[in-house]
């Protein structure tokens, strides 16, 4: 069986120059590749030739060594993209990297990355970063500043081209990242006073509100450190937290309550222990109307609702 590159060397040689000159013009390069493929398929070799599953990638690989070094890097990225998706006919999940692995690998590790809440769009750019970069490189010349300026539009097109499953995967990553926040080891508490002050002063300026903010954070094994921030009254008064003995006592009490709250594990409500509503039946077997003895207004409302719901299930 003949080597396909030798069998079609004349065709390849006649087009390689055009392909090199089309650097940065993806549309023109695609046209050249399509024309070369057509010529090869029309050509009848003297001997049987085994063609690669993806002829486009094979042609690109054959020409790779003849491209400029900088152009080779862009070309390699595109080839890898096709080898993953087109050549194998599988996506990354099919070849061994599942959703959990992608999410863990893509999760941002810098505290600054969490300053703004993630969206499905921004999370997907992290989870499918390599695919997005390949899509961007295919459609833009990184050496052309004007094309680089169009990257936002290209990334938006990439997002719109994603399947619903992949968009949903980005959404699931959002829920996890926004809930967990930045990794604990990246927390820089030196910035806490400045950020807290900036926040409460922004609220004061934009909404005319006086703000008292309690902040609690873990400072060691089982230890909670607290801080109180307050906006300036602006009318010559002392700040509320220092204005009287009562306000000072209130701060101490609030700090104690907050500490207990942060150190206490959440208690899961056991539905089995909920009080069941008992319904008595009359002589004919019909539900009797419950009495209101010992019930306030809200208790009566709750009992009536439970009674009605259970009665309908019984009927």
C-alpha cells in the first residue's frame, strides 16, 4: 500500500505556497484545503492508497514544517482541536475527562477571580478554555490588532455555538464556585478593612443609609475573629457603636451571638419528629371539624390548612 503523501506529492507541492501566503486568513485556508482534498479525491493513484480519517488534518501536518515558526504554533493549536473533536469523533468527556474533573481543573484559584459573581457564560470560558481559545484562534489573526479587538464578539459566538448540555455544565460550575468562593488559602484578610469600609461608604453615599456591619471570619482552628465597621454620622455625633453604654453593650452582645452562630453546626430538621395532625371521625366515618382550644390565630390557620390537606388525601 502506497504512502498517501508520496502518491499525492505533486498536488501537495502545488498548493503549499498558496497556503503559506494565506497566513491569518482562515477562510482562504479552508478554501485551499477543500480544493486540495477535491483534487486528491479526483486523482486515481497507480497503487492503493490508505488515506487518514481526517484528510484536512493530515494535509495540515504535512505542511506544518514549512510554515513560519510563529505560524506553526497557531496551526498546532488548530490541529489539536481537530484531533480531539473531528479526528476522534469524540469530545473530551468521551475520551476520559468527565464533568467533575473539568470543573475541578478549571476552578479559579485566585481570590481576585471571585470579586464578581460568575455567570454560566464566564464559567464556561474557564471549563472549556482550550476549546474557546482554539475557536478564537481559528477566527482571528493574533498578529492583527484589529482582529484581536474583535475577540469579545468571537467569544460570544463561541458561547452561542455551545450545546445546551455544555451551557448547563457551565451553570452547575457557577452554583458551586459562587457558593464556595475563593479557596481558604487565598484569603487575604489584610484587605478586609479597606473593602468593608468601601462597601459601607458606597451604601451611605448612594442610599443615604447609616450602616453598622459585623464581620466574622475564621482566624485559626475553631477560632472566630470579629470586627465592626460603621459609617460616620456626618452631623458631629459619635458613631452609634460608641455613643452610649447601651450601644456598647449591644455590640458586645451581638458579637457573642454571632460567634456562637458561626461556631455552631447547622441542625437538620427531622421531618419524622414533626407533629402529625390527628383527625377524628364521627359515627358515619366522616372527618370531624377540629376544636380551636388553646390555638391563637396563626395556630388555627396552620391547623386548618393541615386538616384540609390531610382530608383531601384521605378522600
